[in-house]
């Protein structure tokens, strides 16, 4: 067992899947630290390893059991080490995890992440596995302790669960029906974050724009966006992911009229074929989708729009695929998260006839990626000569150490690489775009650097760092995603 200077046990959280899982992992880390654990130092095996799992991918269970198998001899040789498995796969498989991997100490579901410290202690005392899966939400996650990964940007969950029945998605059966937080609680959390130095928040929900359904206000989401505009010190507001079927014009007006709500929208398409959308149980059609895009651009001509697209859904024909390409051409997405369909056990689509041969899916996928990369590059070239304010971030530019650049995000979420200047993560740099690539911009002409409270908060963290590594996000990056990736509009991760 690792003994730190304070004699505390160490932990590590390994996260897979969507933004909701990333946010839950911040809660899990906060719960463990609140219970006296500390993060494991980089490169060392923790005393407690927590897997926060995703059930969206076809091979999610294989990946989990492979990791558990790798840890088995380490755990057997190390007295007191514990392994916990939570998240969507745990909610789905429940007792099956302990049957297949009896060296696991704790299994907990999506509805009771707050139980983790107690379950770990119970397993230690009883010397046997503890499995606790709840059928409904015990405590809204945002009421739990949190160890946030960023000093300058934060997730804020406004709802959990989903009321849709998309045939490719298992999330609703694992996360449950939609539960909404009260607006006052959300705004209180946002104000607290801003007081701590946060400049940017992302409102998070499985279908974020259906917020208010639980208390009967279909305009609640637009009202919440406008209320965020009244939070002094909050500079950027984002949200993810909305559903086209419930996307209303009042949200467009709120985005356009609220100064700190950025002109960036992630709007999952999934398919441009009405026939496939019907088979997916996506309750909109291509015409409605394109109408939303047109109205967003009419209100915000500078809006950057991204999307999710599934290639090769069961029964998809070449004609269906061509209709998807047509919508992509018309939409002019800044970027797209494109996925090859693969069977997700437990979903209606898994047993549908006319599964598309993998070679056909691969060929269509390559054509879609090539088209979108061409469009992304053309759209990015339009940014050359523009002056952008970039929020400097950690870890965005993988080659920054070698190139001596800084990297961050413009308000529209485009990745920007900057000439090296004296700025910290959390600071704002205004610069002119000098070069465009399909998936990033370069801004070598720096106009000004604005030091911020967020940069101060980041600097304070560095002065008193906690031991250990960050929660691994498991989020896809802009560009060509892995061919085996499988999406869910409800929980697909994106920048």
C-alpha cells in the first residue's frame, strides 16, 4: 500500500465515455478526497483504482475486463489494494462484473456515485465484494463534493437522464428518465465557480435543451441561458448536447442576445436520411434540421456549428448515405464527430435486420470524413485575418513543448495555436489568425494579453499542487476519430 506523507491512501479514477461521465469522475475524485484519500503520484499504482465506465461502445465490456485482468496480479500481490467499477456498464451488468472478475471490491451504478467511499470501507471490513445498484437517482451529482480538473472552465450539470428512445442508444435505460435541477441551484453553483476564478462554464445534460420538462416549462432552457448573462465575471457559456426535435427559436434568440453565450452550437444530426432517422427513432427530419441551421446562421452569421453522424446504421442504403452527404454540404459544419455504426448490446438496433457489411461502412465513412475535412478547411480559411480572443488552456496543443507555442480555444470553440507570449492557462490572448488547417488555426500576430482571475486561480493551484494525475477524460478530439468509435447523441463527447 502506498503511504503518502500524510499517511493517506491514494486513488486513481479512470474515465471512459461522455461528458456526463467526465463530470461524474470529478465528483468521484471529490468524494474520495473528502473521505481522506489523495491522488496517486504520476506513474505509481494507486491503493484504490476506480473505473468509471461507458456502455455505448460494442467492446466496452472487453476493454473493462482486459484492464481488470491486467490489474489482478498486481492486486493479489499488494495487500489492501481495492478496485471499484461504476458508471453505465456497471449499471447494465451489475453482479456480472463480480462473477467475471471476483477480485473487484465494489460495483456501483450511475444513480448512487455518492456511495463509493462507504462501499469501499464496507468491502474492506467485510472482506467481500459490495454491489450496490440503485434503480433511480439518489442524490443529484452536483450536490456532491467535487475535484474539478480546470481552474478556468467547468461543467455544470442542469439535468441527468433522457426521455428519448433512440434505437442505437442504451443511455436512457442506464441513466433513467430526465431529472432537472432547479434554476436557482444551477445559478448558485455557477456563481460559486465564478467566485473561484472560473471564466467559462458548459451547461451539461443528456438532452440539454429539454431542460424544464420535469417542472413543466418548455422555455426554461432559454431563460437559463439569459440568466447566465447576468452572472458578473462569467465570460463564456456553452451547452451540450441539444436535440433537434426540441430545439426552439427562443433558444436561438437567447444565444444571439446574451453577450456571454458563445456563438457555437453542437447539433447532432446522426443521419441526413429521413428513412434512417425514422428507424433511429430520431423525432425530426432533414428539412427541420436544416431549418434550425438556417435560423441559427440568420441570427448569428459567425456561428460555428458541429455535429455527430453515424455511418452504416442498419438498413442504410447508398441513397440514404448520399442524403447524409447532401445535408453535410448544406450545413457547412465547422467540424463533425463521425462514427461507424457498431452493435451496442441491449439496444433495439442491435437486433435489426440488414446490418451493413463492415467494408461498405468503412468505404462510406472514408468518403464522409474526406468531405467534412474539405468543408472544415474551407470554413477555417475564412478565419484568416480575423482577430480572436483565445482562452489559454492546458493540454490542447500536444506539440506545444516542441514548438514553444500556447494553445487554447476561441469563443466559437476552434482550436488556436499562438506564438509564445507571457500568458497562463486561464488568461485571454487576443491575436490575428495567420494560417488555417482543417482542425486548427494559427495566430502568430498577438495583439494583447489579458491576465485574468482564472489565470490567478491556475497559478495558485501550481503553487500548491496536489499529488497525482488528472482524471483521464476519454473524450474524442477534433479530426478523424478511431474507426471503431461508436456514438450516442445523448452522450457523445466533443470539445
